C-alpha cells in the first residue's frame, strides 16, 4: 500500500536555527514527490516537485532533496514568517494524478 | 495565477441536511479533486474527476457524491450530513502534463450539528 510518513509531527525553532523536516514514502513507482506549505485556515500552497533520486530544488530559505525512500525539506536560518504546516505528498505511477499526503509537520519559528 | 475558488469559507448544517460544496477553477484544468482534512490524518481524497461528467472514487467516498457538469466546476454533495462529516474540505485542480501540480482553494470548514 502506498504510504507517506512525515516527521517530526511538530517542530519548534528559534529564529536562525536551521533544521530539516523528513518525508518517508513507500510507493509502487514514484511519479513525483510534492511539498506544500499550509497556513492556518488556508489551502495548501505548492512549493516544490521532485521527480528522481538525487534531485534538489531551492526557494529562498527552503531546499528540498529526494532519495529513493525519503525527502527532506531543509530550512536554513528560518524566520517567524516560515511558521506553517509543511505537507509532503507522492504521486504513484498509474495513479490518475492522485496525490497521497502525509499528515504534515507543524513548524513554529520564534523570534 | 491559478485560481481555485470555493463558494463558502464556513458552513454550519444540521444532521440529515443535504449539503452542497462548490468549487470553481479558472485555468481550464481537466482534473479536479475533493479532499477532507482532519487533524493528525492529513488530506484524504474523497472523489476526483478527470473530465466533464467523469468521476472516480478516492479513498473515502462513503457518504459523498460529486457532480461535474462543466469543466470549471466540481461540486461535492453530502446526501445526508452526519456529525462525523464535520471537517475542512479542500478542492484542488491540476493540468495533466504540467508537472501534475495540484492547486488548492482556501477550503470550506463544515460543522454538522
């Protein structure tokens, strides 16, 4: 069964304290791995797509990496405005564009 | 920019009522999706549609139905609302081939009393 597990469930950082969020997945043929950011009371906002092991993408203080079993979202020198829930999702081959989501990591960055 | 609009941000309904949640996208996407989001469970797919009048069951379709009469509009219907359908409902759309990125609406928080 296709599955996505995110850890930790919640993370509290001080401003400037770099860290990483983990997304482990099992899927029958990975078509793509997606990272989204979700602010309270809003819909998820697309951040990155990764398609193959070894691929990396960056956006401001965020960098996403992918291996054959997991993805990491690295946050460098975070600011309070990076506080949000970060969602990971995978799309399996032959999956009709369906996404399978993890439960998310709630990130709080304190000044 | 892709825009996915959900008709209501908040809804309060009574048990047994028929509830309609509407979603409209303005980017000519062929794929549309309905999810529900509950704490600790993440987003779970209810139904999706890959073309007008076409629909496929997701992981938790029980108690729900959908309608897609026009390409831009995808409706979620709760035939007889129950308290366990209290949740955040999210609509998304995507274009096959353009990275299959799903774009989400702001969500509808439904409370069934």
